[in-house]
């Protein structure tokens, strides 16, 4: 797969992410869910988005480093911030 095809595929998946963010109530997005492990939709979305950011950065630099994730806490609690980052 060439870089252009990969970027197009990433854009398609992130577009689906925008659909999710539009569909989820902002309070629900950041709310911690009950049960082990306690987490939120936002925490999971941030984790996924971090990997996409590393992938896109790596395409440019020709070195993908998933350990260099940004882990922005605002994306975990704010669906608006997650939409901007997406």
C-alpha cells in the first residue's frame, strides 16, 4: 500500500470517528463507565486517535513510533477537542 492509499484509508476511518463523536452526547463521552476497568468512551477514543497521529507522523518522517503518543487528556474529556484533533 502506498502512502496516498494509506492516508486515504486513515481519512475514511477518522471520518467514521467524527460520526461517532457527533452521535455521542458530550457528557456521555467523558463519563467514566462502571465496572473494571473503569474508563470512558473518551479515554478509548483518545487512545485510538493517538495511534493514528503516530501513524500519520510516521508516514511523513518514515519512522512510526507508537511509543511517542501525545496522550492529550483534554481529548479524553471533551468531545469538541476530540473532533478538532480528528
